[in-house]
């Protein structure tokens, strides 16, 4: 049965992945990283499809989610929420392209060749999307913050399991994991704090 499901999913991605198929692959990866990443790689998803059908919509979702803060904080203004929405969107959007840019400078040629493949870009996009999902949950349920502080640990687990599918050289696997974790988690956070500091107080 699982084999048939995988074949059906792979058939939909032969030419161009649908939004549903990309979402299904992401959910499988999110719930079961070990098998999920293998399925994602075998599906040969195009990074453009993953970005257009998963990553960008998730960014739109968290931008809209910023306005949910009005539910539990009536003192906020629309201007403040709009500013937060823009900063959040830019942090992840610019974060993705910044990571791709930094890859050229941080990784050795043999590792870089693995990360800049379609799967490598998909790997970065899906890992960033997990952070977006956790951020969205925090926006909707702020009381879950004490639990959500541990979500980077799960993201790290997903990053490690996915990195094995990148097939980077064994001697550089650990350093690759450390650098990818720093980029995927750190770059969006850094951009967020920079833009938050630069934005005028409203």
C-alpha cells in the first residue's frame, strides 16, 4: 500500500508537482523525517514548485497570522501588525535567498555541489517551512510558547535526517550539519532582528 502511494505521488511530480503533492511530501517529511526525506528525494521535486506551492504560501499565511494577535492583545494597532507582518515575511523570504548566497562562501566545493542541487534547495525550503509552521502556531496559541521553545530541537532533528540524503562526504558531514543548522535557523532570525531594529516605532 505504501509503495502504491509513493508511486502515485511520484507520478504527479513527473512533470510539475501540484500543490497537494508538495504538501503531502512535506507532511510526510515533517511527521517521519527518516522516510519522508527519502520520499522527497526520490520524487525529484523541483525547488521552484516547492517554493511556489509550499514555502511562499506559508509565508503569506504567517503574515496574515500576525493580525491574529488582535484576538488577545486589543492594544495593538493595524499599523503595528502590518509592520510585523512585513518583517516576518521578509525575514523568511530574504532568509532563503541569503542562505543560498552564503552557501557559496561557507561550504567546500564538493559539499556546495550537493546543496545547490534541486534536492538541496528543496531541503532548505522545507526546513524553513517547518520554522514557519512553528512560528504560526506561536502566533495563534501564544500560551504554547513554553513548549515551542523546544521546536528548534525538532527542526535540528529534521535537518540532520535530511542531510543524510544530501550524501555529503563522510569527513565533512558533522561540519555540514552545524553550518546548515546555523544558516537555516540563524539567518531568518538575524534578518528579522535587523529589520525590526530599522523599522520606525509606531
